[in-house]
């Protein structure tokens, strides 16, 4: 994505509903999101559970997690509490990012919770 942002920054990278995001906007938003994750205490190599619907902000969060050097662990937004708890433990996630509430999770995890911000 970085190469496209540098080579064709004003080309459309993503369409969602009535929104269109250029490569520059997508790059800038995901890099900004990465900075917010780092400021929240995430470190390269951390595993981050991501539960979000198929919206442009999912892409921003996904790319932002990667830009922060973290590992994305995506889960279906329809996952049950038990399924999310299993993935959090099995993948050794230190954090969770959810578009909406996934139900009460164990107080020992996740360490952080964040929501994708718009552009």
C-alpha cells in the first residue's frame, strides 16, 4: 500500500458505501492509527484481536496494526463470547479492537481496547 500511496496517491484505493478513500488517505489514516496504538502501549510483535465489519475503518485498523509492527488476529463479528475468549488465549493476544461490544471478557484480557477513528 505504501508503494501505491507514493506512486498514485490520488487514485481510489477503497470504496465503502458512499465513501471513497485515496491511497494517500488510507496510508495517512493507517499510519496515524499505528501511532495511536503505539502510544497506547502496543509493541512490535504484539498480537491484536480485531473484530469489525467489512467497512473502510476495518481496513484502516488492519493496516494500522500491521504498520505498528503488530500481528493482526481477525475474528468474525458474529463470534460468541466463548469463541473470542478462545482466540484471545490461543493466539496470546495482548489487545483487542472491536467495532462494537463483544460481550464481557475476562478482566485479565485484553490489556488495551481501541476503536478505529474516521479519517
